[in-house]
């Protein structure tokens, strides 16, 4: 019995010791724990009007203004990188892989046989058709408004490829061209018409729907329709996710959504892509079944409101610059009798119908807003902005140009303008958020010295930052840093050695002494942590 007690006491001591440590033996980890089986999961709906009210007027979730705030992101490792998970996966893609995006050769709709229409959406300005192709694959066809051929379909494809390369889960979108006889009505397909009557669908209903959509521009596509075909996601859709809280019944959803760096950083991404409609209704949780284990994967979808598109029309100047309900702007208009003109109201938009309205000269990523408040966006901290900016800046001009070309825009001037806008907005994001913190990254050990990349200089966004350095010993239990006398160069100090229980730290400070980066080493051969401070 005494031996058992001693063993139990030893286990408790070890557990308590690990709990007190800043760094664990397996740091830095790269992924969240393997998902647990949650079994069947009910589908839920989120009413878009309720979602607007909840986010606009009640402030859901945990705010950085609450007691104990501000709250650091929780879905990251000790290097500050987002973990691979059912929310996000780090993809180190080649140029060709970026251009390919989530699509795969042979998974586009097969046009060798007619497409069977099995469902339709008749409401709204641009309808949608659900089809099954000759291979038995199911797709949702979405179209462009008559006033703007190529606009929404191009935005869907370009937006999805860029988001996929960044690391988000997105559907596969394929631009397709087809003639009317490619579509046939399936047997006993039910249809809700414009009078809200549910009845059997007829061939005439398809004709009436297609009257309201744009055709492919002239040339060899004359007489054909252009659409984006979205391949149905694997698994079973169980409804959207929220940008706050956790999903009830999902055992793997252990981090409040407002504290996920990938969702906070999605504000910066949405600003870049002008995705003013980045809200819950444009997400989908999918119940996956892999290896007999069921878990939920979280998708972003519907990018027809990115770039210059508002899906059914071109963007207005207000979209992305003010909330739908904006008390502050309304008060200013009232007090100035509407005479106060904001910069974005003076913006010049070279108007291309296939692109819609988007520009870069008045773009300010810090001032950009979606249609209504989003708790994850509001909770973002400089570290979250910095993470997203790094991801966006890794797209080269060539990457952006090639991805935009996959939107298949017939007007090459419009295509060139969109490339210019995305590259200029990218650079504004880099300048804005690399200056919020000390812009040093990609730390590594080489030939006994610490090296890094100055992101401002690397991306030609500014002059190299002058820094000072001080080495410290680091107590992994107490968190105490003890300066090492005279050790102020990038060379790792000679005394920095030892096994996995010895830790060291290099603290780099910029011209603004509040901006620092502390790099933590285990022994003298492994970087295990980064800490960025701005105050």
C-alpha cells in the first residue's frame, strides 16, 4: 500500500510540475488533438435577421472589454502559429497549387451527358439550380446578375482559391458554360415558385429562371450560360457556425470562437478581399465520417460578395466602410446636415461590370468593417493582425495575377485592375500590421547564431528596423528572465547549452522600446516559443 501511495504522490508531483511549466516537452505542437467521435449531430439554422440583431445590438460572446481582458488567442502554439484543425490547416503551397486551389481535375461537372435538375432556388434576383451530372456528382449552380456578367461567378472562384491557400476550408468552385439543353428536370422534383406554391417542377420553370441570369459574353460562348458550379461538400451539413461561443454538443469545440486566431484574423482577410458579407450565414459546419469517427469540420462558403461584387449587384461605396446600422456615422450626418464627406465617399471606382466596384486608394484595413459587428473581428489584437498579414503578404504578384485569371474575365482591362487592387490592398495590410509590432519573423538557428527576417524590409514595405538584443536564461517554472552579462549579439551564448530542462531567451527591442520579440530556446538547438509585445 505504501508503494502505491508513493507512486500516486509522484504522479501528482509530476503533473503539478508540468502544469506550472511555460513550455511542455512536446512544444511547439502543430495541430489540435485528434477529434473525438461525436456521433450523430443535429442540424441547426441561424436566422439572418436574428443574427443581425444579436451581433448589432447585444454584443454576444466574451469581449476584450470584459473583466480579465484583453484575451489572447487560444488556438495557437507557443510560436504564435494557428494549429492545424477542423477549422484551419497550414498549407505550404507552390505557385501551381495556389492557382489550382481546392479544385481537382476530373471533379468539374461532366458535360458529356445532360445535367438533372433536382432542386431550385427561385427567390432573389439570381436563382440557383441543384444538379446531378452524368457521373452522379451533385453541384449547386449559381449565376451572375444580368447587369454584371462574370462578376459574382468570378468572385466565387478567385475568393475560394485565395482562402484555400491561406488555410481555410472552402468548397470547390468550377466555372462552367452550357446551353439550355444541358439541363433536364428530374423525376417528381418539387419546386417552390415565385408565389410560394410548392408543386412539381416543369421544364418551363427552368426557362423562367434562366431569363433572370446573365449569359456568357459573346464569341465562342455566344448563346451559352455561365455559372459557377459548387461541388457538394463531403459529409452532412449541420448548419452555420457562429463567430462567438461554442457549438453545443460538439465535444471538439473547446475554444470560444471569438478567441480563435483564424477567425479574428479573418477580419484582415475579409478586408483584403472586400468580403463585407462575412457572417454566420456564409459558413457551414459539416459532419464528417472518417474511419468510423464523426466530427465537425468548419467551412467558409459563398464568396459571391467578395471583390467588387455584392452578388446580385455591384458593391456600393458604403459596403465595407460602414455598418448597415451605424449610429456614429448617422450622428455625424445629422450634426453636419450631411455636409461632412468621408474619404471613401470621394473614392473613384473605374467601373467594370465584370468586376464591380472595388478600389485601393482609400482602403484602410483598420477602418474596414463587414455588414454588421462580428465578435471575433472585434476581439482581434495586434498579434492576430500580424499573423493574418504574414499570410496575405506571402502571395506574390504572380500568384495574384494567376489566380485572378482563373476567374475567366473576358475584359482584360478589368482583370488587370483587379490584380492591381489586390496587390495594393495586400501591401497596405502589410504596412499597417507589420508596424503594430516589431516586424521580425522566421526565426531560426544557423551555425550557432540566431537569424530572422525583417518583414518590412523583405517585402519592400519600409526600411530595416534597428534592434538591440539581450540574451537571458529562462526559468521554465517561474517564468523569470535573468540577463546574461555581455551577451548582446545574435551568436548563441557559449553557456547556452544543456538538455530539455534548460531554457534561454533572446529579447530583441526596436526603436520603440515597447515593441519587443522574445525568442525562447530549449537547450541551444531548438526554438520553442515566441512572444510579441507592443506595450
